[in-house]
């Protein structure tokens, strides 16, 4: 009985991962390791979540290049993928903020918020793929720290690719 209740609780967390108001996302600074374990929760449509993850990685890679226009294009693609998932309209709006931001600093600031939601969404999905890494840079967000997802273990920091490309650590491995 406890296992069923725990699974239901984790499923609710995973399903509502994208449905956090933007201000609540910014205020939430809790460690992502406290979120649901991916092996225990399952999102209804893993294919859509997989598409979101792929689009997110493309966006992260554009941040590593510090390519403002590439970031805008990748953010638009991610917004379209997020729009296809029920409850992810707030996260899609953050992706839209990234695509309409005028400079890379504003884009990276919104990426901090976006990453928290996408991490929660991906943790709730049950992928049959290579490991996904939750990385953390303690220097991001003016020293408050920032998370991002990566499909590779070596750290490549999207917040400081010019000066501190290897700054950070793997906080968690999903799958």
C-alpha cells in the first residue's frame, strides 16, 4: 500500500513538473536531487518528453557556443515541443522568453529557470536511453548555483563557456 501511495505521489510530481508558475520557479532553489527517482515514476507520454530532452540539449549546446541567434532558434524549437505536453505551458513561456531575449545574459538567466522544470520533467520520464546527467555550477546565478542537463559526463558549462567551461560537477545520473 505504501508503495502504491509513493508511486502516485511521484507520478503527480512528474506530471506537474512543467506546471510551476514562473515566479515560483525562480524562488525554488532546492537541490534537484530531492525530486522523484526516475525508475519509480513514469510520465504518460515518454516520446514527447524525449523530444523535449533532445530539443533542450540542442539549446544547451547553443549556449555553450554563446551563439545568441542559435539560442533563439533552439529555444523556439524547444517551446514547440513543450507546447505539446499538457501542463507545460509555463515552461514553454520561459522558452519563449529565451527566444525573444536581446542578449545572452538574459537568455542564460531564463535558462536557469527553464532547466529546473525540464530536469523535473525528465526525471519523471522513464527513458530507455544512455544516462542523462544533472550537472551543477556553483558560480552560476551570481553565486547561487545553476543546474542543467547533459547527455555526456564531462562538464561543459553553458553558463560560463568562455571563461569557466569545465566549472561544475555531476550532481546526479538519471537512468
